[in-house]
C-alpha cells in the first residue's frame, strides 16, 4: 500500500475522491492530446528532419530535452493516476485506510520525478533520495516544459513559412537569370554571381537556422526582399537584352529614325531662329545645339558591342541612347517654339490690329483722324522688319483703348 504524503493531508471523502478522479482523467486526456499535437506539428517534424545550426540548433536541443522530460513525467503521472483508479475500483465502499491511501496518491507527493535526485543538502538520514512531487506539481512542471518547447516549434515553423517559399521563388529567379545570361554571351556575369553567392549564404541560414532571422518575434525578410528586387531587376534587364538581340535590326532602325527626327527638328529650329532674328528686333535667341551628330556617333559605337555579343551591356547603352535622343528632340522642339513663338506673337498682333480697325469701321469711326493715325503707327511698326514687338504691343493697345473711348463718347 502506497501511503506517500498521507500524513500531509486529511483523508478525503469517497465523494471527494471520485470527483478528483474524474477531473484528473479529463486533465490527463487534455495533456495527452496536447503532447500528441505537438509531436505531429509541422514545425516539430521539420525540426526533427532538418540539419540545424546556430541558434535554432541550440534552442531545438533545449526544446527536445523539454519534450522528452514532459513525456517521462507524463508516464510517471499517469502511472500514479492509474494506480489510484485501480485502487478505487477494487473498493466500492473504501474503508478509512483505503481513503488515506487514495488521498496520498491524489494530493500527496506520489509522483517520482524521472531522473530527479534530491540534492544532498535536502536529504535526511532516512529520507528519500529521489525527488517526489504531487500530481498538481507534475502538471505545472509539464505545462512549463510544454510551453517552452511549443514556443520554439511555433517560432521555427513561422520562420520557415515566411522564408522558405519566398526563398525558393528568389532562387528560381536567379536560375532564370543565369540561363538568360548564359544564352546571351556564355560568359560569367559578375553581378549575377555576386547575388548568387549572397542568396546561397542566406538560403543556408534560412534552412538551417531560421530562428536567427527572427526580429522582435517576427521573421525578418528584409535581406531576402532586397535580393528578390535586385534579381528581378537583373532578370528583366537580361530578358530585355534577349529581346534586343532577337529584334536588333528593328530596334536599330527605330533609334536611327529617332535621331533623324532630332536632326530635322534642329534644322527647323535653326531656320526659325534665323527668320526670327531677321524679322524681330532686339532678339537674342540661343543658338540651337547640334546634338544629332553626337547621337549618331553613339549609334555607331553600338555596333562594336553587337559584334562582340555583349548584349547585356548593349541593352543599357541602347536605353541610354533612347533617353538622350528623346531629351535632344524635346530640346530642339523647345528651341523651335521659342523662335516661332516670337513670329506667332507678331502675327497675333497683326490680326488683333485688323480686327480693331474693322470694329472702328462698324462703329462709324473709319474716318476719325486720331484713330487713323494710331492705326497707321501700329501698322508701320508691325509690318516693318525687324519688328519691335514691345513698341508694337504698346501701339496696338493704345489703338484699342482709343476705340473704347470713342465708343463711350469720351473724346
């Protein structure tokens, strides 16, 4: 008869013992289900099958020890519970000695901790050499060990979930980029090699030590995100280089045509500047730069890269030439608008002057000497080359104001 802890508590009643046994059976089932769930957790299976390193290896070793200790304590716990249930089943009306024994099993220090020796300083001459705890204390110890282990398992699973699938996607992007680089010129690509080495190192850490990449309780994907962005940009560049290689003649023709547009726009801008300088007084228009020739030199330089098969470099040069051509075309158009704008302004003033003259005639002031004089002065300014736009504008405005005065009777 086991009487552990019987002297530490008053014997329980038969009803109290039956109530305690029902609660303990439910508690045991919950503990068993939780431990089985932990064993079957994806994170637990991954940790068991992975080659771990660093912080993850250290924490998993601690978690494994916790899990093993919980299972051993659980076995001891359920043996005591089974002993109590068996004893109760043998006695439908337990006598006081049986109640004392059952009380010792249920509330006394009845569970022998596996491997738990009592420290020497806590022993007595005839006392236990093995550590013994109550069922409640066993549950508390199991809960602590379970929570520590579950935290490690859940953290590793969350880290792998956040890292492994994106990592595989980035690795596939690198492989696609490597195939493109090999197909383009067959030579090594320094930037692709550098990114590949960094990706390999990160992949090793993510697969063997994911917990080292957790920051503030969350997997840190910043480094992986940077690699993804860099490799995706490189892949797009290499894909563009492949398209350039396959359609080089058409692309070259388009760039050549754009440079021709620049040269034509620059020619028209120069002609417009010459015309404006002759017809508009005191004009200091800037000399339009001749950028078309430089663009053609850059176009010729592309051929050397094409012959060498340096398509990855060539796509950048073509893009730069496209941008330079677009900027040169815009500048030529700006210069053209600057010169033609002055001539357009003169034409606008001429049209406005004639419209005001027609208005004066409708109002019956066609023979008015003052209006005739103002009109003649404005017309002379506008039809004289070079035209003084400032004085012409003032003259047209004065003619307009005089018409309004006549119309209002304010002569």
